[in-house]
C-alpha cells in the first residue's frame, strides 16, 4: 500500500538529475581574448593609412599594366583605371592636427 506523497513525479526526477549534474560539475570558464588596443596617435595612424593606400595603388597599377589587351575593355580594367587615376598624393600632403594646442 502506498502512502500519499511517497511517489516522485517525473518532473521532480528531472530537476533532481539536473541539479546533481550541474551543481557537481564546475562551470567551464569562457575566456575571450581581447584585441590589443591601437596606441598609435591619430596622425601616425593617418600616415600609415595613406602609405597603405599608396602601396595598394601601385600594386593595382602593376596589375593594370600586366592585363592582356583582350581584357582592357573589361569591368576589371575600368575599376583598376579608376583606382590608378585617383590623386592620393594630395592625401599624403595633409598633416592632420596633433591635438589640443600642440599645433
């Protein structure tokens, strides 16, 4: 003969198993590496970016010069011409302000 309250419900068994499983095992730590902060000044980053643009423009000019004559009228050649025709030398001449009162 069963007394009232002696049977456990299946939901109680599930929650007990959950508690046993999750409370006895340590919680895994999730370590997310952070990106290193860029500590260069804005003018230094500006000059680096302009230098990168000038380098890329020279590479695109070499690519355009190496294209065969059959591809000179292609969309790729038009895009390369647009990049080569940009006047990036004016960007190199710009000297951005250093900061508050340091000009």
